[in-house]
C-alpha cells in the first residue's frame, strides 16, 4: 500500500492542460496541409499520380482530407514545393465536402444543432464500433481515456452498450462482414443519436477503398455528424473534433 | 527441401517440387525434427494448385521450403497428426476450394468466397450467400449446460470477433472463437503488386504492428530485388521495432492491471504506453511509425539533438515503467489473480505452433530476433526471455523481461548508430523468385512469403500474422477456467483480429 502511494507520488500529475494550453505535438507531425496552386505547372499531376488513395486532385490543386493518409508521397513527388504539411492538428469537419481543402485554412467548425447540443454538451456517451479498423484508430481513441487526456473531465465516455449511448464512434472501412452488426448496433442506440467517423477508413475506405470486401466507409450507411481525418488521427485531432462538436473549445 | 535463410530469395524453380506423399511426410515429420510450420499456403500453378510450406528450425536457424502440386479438389488432411497446420488447412480450403479430407474441425476461417469459381470446399454454389459467423459451432449438451455468445461488437473499444463459451455455471468447458469480421481483402489485392498502396496496406494489416509488418514486407522486396537496406536504415528499423514492442507491452501490463482492478499500474502504464509511442513520433511524426520503414532502409533519420532527446525520454520512461511493473509483482492481490490462471502447457503450445510471448511464457525458445536474425539483429543480439508456468503471470512477466532488454537495446543502438544514409534505392523484384521474411513483432513471428511471376509482379503473397497461430492458444487457455477470467486471459494474449482476418 505504501509502495503504491509512493509510486503515485513519483509518477506525478500527468493530465495535459489542453484545451486551455496548446497540445504538445512532435515537430515531424503531419497535420493540416498547405497547398500553393500558383506553383503548379500547366497539366502537371505528379502529386495526384503519387497519391496512394486518390486524395490529391489537380486543376485546381486540392486535397481530400477524408482519403489522405498523411504519408507525404505527394509532397515528395512535387518538384515545385506546392504541397506541405503543417503541425496543425485541427482537421475535423461536420460535412464531407468540407474535408476537401484547397489549402486556404479551416473555418471554425460548427457545433451540434441547438437541441442536440443542449442534450449532449455536458454529457456525451458513445459506443465505439470497429468495422474493419486496424487497431490504429481504436488505440488512439482508447488513449483518450488515459490520465493524459482524461476524456471523462469533458463529460464524454465510452459505454459498453449501445442502449446507454448517445451515438456511435465508428472506425474502419466497414467491412462487408460488419455491415449487419453495425446496422444492428445503430438501431439499438435510442434517438436522438449522432455518428462520428474516425480515420480515413471510416470516412472513405482509406487504404482499402474500392476493395469488394469493404463498404468504403460509413457515409453510405449512416448520416455522419463528425468526420475526423487521419491514418490514424492523432488523439488531439479526435479530441479537438469532439470538443468542437460540443462547442467546448 | 531447400534450405533458406530469413529475408532471402531464390529462383522459384529451385524450390523442390515433391510428390504429395513426400510433401505430407515432410510436414508431419517437422515437429519431431525441431521444425515448426511458419507458413503453409496454396497458389495457382497453371491450371492446378500448388501447396507451399515454410518450416522453421529454431535451433539451426534455417528455413526449409518445398512445394507440391495438388491433383483434384482434395488432399488427405495433415492436421490429425500435425495439429499446428489446422488453421492453415482451413484457410487453404476456404481460399481455393480444396478439401483437406479428415480435418477434425473443418469450418470457414474468414467466411470469404473461394478464389476459384466453381470450386468450394463445402460444396456451396457460387451464388449462395456466405454469412459471417454462421457455422456449426461445437456444443456441449446437458441439463445444466449453458452457452454464452459474445460479439462481434464487444463492450470496449476493441475490434470485432465472436466468442462462444460452453459453460457449466462459471466453469468453461470450451471456448470457440469465430473470426473474419475484419476481412478487408488485403492478400488478394497484393497479387499483381507491388502497387503504390501496398506499403500502406502493410502498415495497416495490424495497425499496432506497423513496424513489424512493414519491415517484413520491405525485407521481401529487398530480397526479391537483390537490394539491401543501408546499415543505418537497419538500425532505425530495429529501434522502431523495439519501441513498438515497448509501447504495446507497456499497454498490455496496464490493461492486465486494469482487469484485476489494480488501478495504479493501469493508470501509469496507460500514460507510459503513449510516451513510447511519442518516441516513435519524435522520429517519424507518427505514433505508430507510419511512413518510417521503406524499401532500402528508413525514410527518416535523426541527428545528435534528436537522438539525445530520444535517450532522455527513454531514461525517464524506463524509471517510471520499472516502478509501475514492480508494483504488479509486489502486490499479492495481483499475483493471486495472475498465477495459475489461463494456463497453457508447454506441450499444447508446441503442438499448436504458438509464437511470441505466448510461446515463450510456456518455455518455448522461439524468437526470430535470436533464432532467425535478419537486418540489425544479425549484428546485435537480444537475449531470449522465457518463463515456464504458461499462465497469465508468465505471459505478463515475459513481456516485462522483454521490455527490460528492449530498453537496453534501444539505448545501446542510439549510442552506436552506423554512419551513412538511412535509405538507398531498392531495385524492383526479379521475375520468377520466391522470398521468405520473418520479423519478431511484439506479438510474435510475422511471416511474409512472396512469389513473383514472369513479369516481376507478385503472383502470390502470403501473410501470417502471429495471431493466426495464437488464437487457438487463447481458446485452450480458457479450458476449465471461470468465464469471469476471460477478459484477463484475453488480455494476456492480446491478439489481433485484423491481423488474423487480413
């Protein structure tokens, strides 16, 4: 017992000051991209050809954060330096089309509609469904429950039953084999209820888009209230999305 | 059979073509010759199917490979005499519509359709729907027997799978694990590759084993292309592999503590796992090492300041994780729950072909870093850690022993990184070649095997995640246990669903 208390003392206070303080991110972290279409030579599409998921489009240059793996193949392919990645972790959006960026920054994300916001702002219980996720997104969702992020201090918790949940947080490209289970889980959540798609797979199919074994994300099955891009998204990117949705930033 | 070293390639024609009986005899004789089955798979050979086997000899550090061509749509099952091939045979049957006659547990693996239209091992027609999880589950009958079915959607933030327990009160007679929910068609898509997406799919086969699978894949490409990674690239891969092991083992110790309601270690390790992930992110920007391992070496390098920062963080994490782990071993209420729970005997582990910490916890000396070293591990050796008792405690304690050695290894590597570039250009794969690559991921042996066609593209690609071997080990661990100990036993294995389902 004394040893446990001593260890507790030694390990110290570890909860991050976010959102009051900026998050600590590694300098090589790849977040929101910056694009400079004025550097693109006519007809050049080396960036689009290099992209493994078709996230980069040219004429004009734009990038779909919902498909992007943040792998920098496009950046390395571009001889003109027209594409770069900043360490801005704020990537989440409410609408699918808002994930397509031409690199001109991000508008402030809208929170939930007034009625649902009133219900969920101080208490949001989520059921997580992994539908083909690789355990990357799952792991960085799970980490929000550790003392570092301490998700519960915002009133957000993951619950064991969809009956206790206010919404689903979905990861993975939605495999054909998980469609029925996902639909049944959704049916079990009492309305009003929300859907959060976390990671490139859940938004677009990610590296598995187009495979006959997957559904290219959750969008064709359920109406999505929050998209969190990344492969996987950094925990702070997920937290930023959740807090933005609840108007807590 | 032909002798191969890990991460080597040979022309396909040099893989000996055995008559089926001789091939079968070689597989059946393997356990008696200190060889275990790393991979057994089928690939089309003209109009017919060929079976390929890779046997690992852990004492002589040799891989034995052979093939045979099948006649017709069935072959006599090898499982009754060599249980470790049980899931390989089911996989071959499901993927290619050939039936291993006499297989004692003949059920689908991932509920996928045969890749050869008109050939189905269960006699289903091509338009008959295949529903995941619908199979003939083993059932125990009796007045007081009850069945507990769990999943595919579980209570935590975790991947999907289906578990069926046959119970008498709390007592579990049998656990059957039925997977396939995560199947994304990864292996099928590799045929005709490498594609520009392939490396990204390798990094997400099991996203918590990004470094393990990406390294196995890059070793395959380097062997097929007769290219080599740079020494510095090899060293970074080794550092990243051990950081991946440290992060996941730390997380597992914390999760095990959480499952016996010992919150101090659960809370400390939850944070410390992230500290190890953040060290990988310091190197390459991604907590999971995405983008780090690439053919020819490593895509990121570090200078003196960054290396000093890595060492500083390693020292701090070592101090805290040592304290967190010691609390487990020093707390009687934790040890009372860990010891004698979920025991797997050495004999069972050997006959099922378990790998990784689950095998080493039963006293089996299996660790690719030591027994089939490739890359940096040919130069720098990591001692092999084992435990004897085969229970939850052993699986936890082996992890801790490995962590201590991984920390020493990373610290030493950071102090003596080879000079030069981290990466060089890797030539494209040679046509008509066969390559095997093993990596000791944190869960155990990651095995990749590739065959190239006349065009130098993948004609077949086999991935064996360590979980493929080990799920049955979890089922065995639950026998004669209390069902309330399932979470603890499950956590002590912590296997991958997507790595199994691909």
